[in-house]
C-alpha cells in the first residue's frame, strides 16, 4: 500500500540499514530489498507468526535480511541506536489477517472471535467480552471505536453472554447490530465496524505499542535517516502527527528565543505533507482509501 510513495519518501540508499517493522506479506520489504546492494541490510519485524513464516520462505538464504518475531516497539533489541537509514511502520491489521476467517478480525466472514495479531500470546477478543465488566467494554468501544452507542452495545453484550458465550464474529456482529438504532447507522458502513476496530485495538494494545514504537524508531535512526508511517484511522494518525510535530518543533519553552540549547532543538524535520493513496490504487484496493502516510527525517542525535 502506498508502495511508490513509501520508497520515494525513504530515499533508499543501497548500503543502508532499513527496518520494516510490520512485514505483513512483504510488499514493502521486497521493494526495499530490491534497492539494496550487497552491503545493504533489511531487518524484517512482525508480531504475527504466519507473517514471520512467510518472511522466512521469501528471504531464505539472503544474508542481507534479518527476521524477528516481535512487536516493533522492541526495535532496540536488534537495531543499534543511530544505525538505521530508514524505518517503516505500516499500522493496523494486514489484508491476509482480515481475509482469514480463522483469525477473527472481520465480521464479513464468520469465524472464531480471536483478533490477536500474535496468536501465541495475549487475551483473545472472546475472552475479553466474556470476562470484562460492562463498563470496561463500553469504555474500550467508546475510546478506541469512537462509538456513540458504546454503552448500549456493552449492555447487549452483557445480556447475551448470560445466555451463551460469545465465541464467533457473526454472533458478536449480530449483537452489535441489534444495539445500534437503524436510523443512526452510517450509510455504507456495517454497524459493527467501530466495535470490531475497538476490540482489535484493545486486544493487541495497538496504541500503546505505537507510542513506544515511535520512540524506538527515532532512537534507531541515524541522523538523516527517515521514518515513514502509514496509519488507517484517526486514533493512529493523530498520534503519529503529534509525535512528528513535537520532535520537529523542539522544546516550546525556548521557541522564539534567539538561542536554543542543543537538547531543546528539533530532532526531526517533516518531509512533505501527509500523502494519500491515488484513485487508481483505491480502485484496486478499497482498503487503501483510509491510508495516510507521514514521513519525517531525523536531524540530530
């Protein structure tokens, strides 16, 4: 997604070290590797075991590639501070995850209510809706889904689980649909969309990991190195935008003064404006419609 824009924005150097912090199924990683020379290096990271298996099959025998099964906030475990020429974070759920009913991310196909990006650890969505207090479920749906009917949905979930466990995506989607008034539904959007997004974000601790991952990426970058982040909803994009602007503005206490100590000076500079998928890409991949790409360069250690 936004492949050409990402590659152009990262200004790939053949001998540089690059990090794809969200491998998915490798589209960005393959494009990066194609531009690297024999001395270039690519670190591939993903929390999804299936993605890691795919990466190992794709890059078997290539000494330029290092593959890590981890969350991207752990970049510091395998990339030295100041070593990376570029870091890419393509946030959210990948198409293979969405398209596989067994992963439980989508209400479009019935499957187990899981939603974990790393199926080897953590609490599933089914476990959360089975054990969490209704107030906690409502808070998650309101905060991460920006759903105005969060309390009604949580109450419906609470009532339904007293009758039988909620273990499938279709069951949850039906419960949510019944709780959202028909007159208030958004045209062209399934009434369970916001709830599924919220549960996925909560189960995978996505916003928490994003905040830590942005800090880790900045530490990993060398001076002149670039950070590219693709986000898919406002909660992610606001965090990315705020992070980049904070480090591009420097310490506000010193702003406007004739001199500024080094530790208060900007650490990043913004590279262009936010970019969006072209009409042609959206036509071929409707999921690209909500993608936002932001790029910034590190200007000091």
